[in-house]
């Protein structure tokens, strides 16, 4: 039975945040992408995720997929963080998604309570 999207996502979060060898604070970009690559490789069948190929790594800076469908990136609103489905819309190409992610909100962008 295939893992659901939320099982895959939260499983990866658990894997990264509980790494006994490197904390997120001490992780390099290369460390992170190696964890992404290895997690994807070991879960291809269980999670129906795609392992980044050499071409993907060169063309898309490590993202195995560039069509993020109906996903949203978080954004800030006047009253706080955007509700489900009301964020910055993702797209189907790397270029459009890079434009969208540059508009996204991050935890460092604190919203006044």
C-alpha cells in the first residue's frame, strides 16, 4: 500500500529534524539535498515520489519535480498567515515556481499578533 502525501511529507520532516549526526542549524545545503535524494530513493515505491535524475539535478537545482500542481506557498496577509488554499499559487515550471517562492512568507517574516 502506498504512503499518503502527508505520511511522506511528515516522515521526511521527522527524518530531517531528528538527524543524530547534524542538526538543522549545522546542516549545509549539500547535506540537506543529500538527505532529500536518499529519502526519495528509498521511498520511490512506497510514496510514489520521483528520484531526481542527473538531468533534474542540473536543470532544477535538485528538485525532482517542477510541476507543483495545486500547491501553495505560504504568504502573509493583513490579519496573519494565509488560510488553506489562499497562499501564493505554485505553477508548472521551474521559472514560475521560483517567482512564486520569492513572494512566499517565511517564519522570519513575523506577523504582529
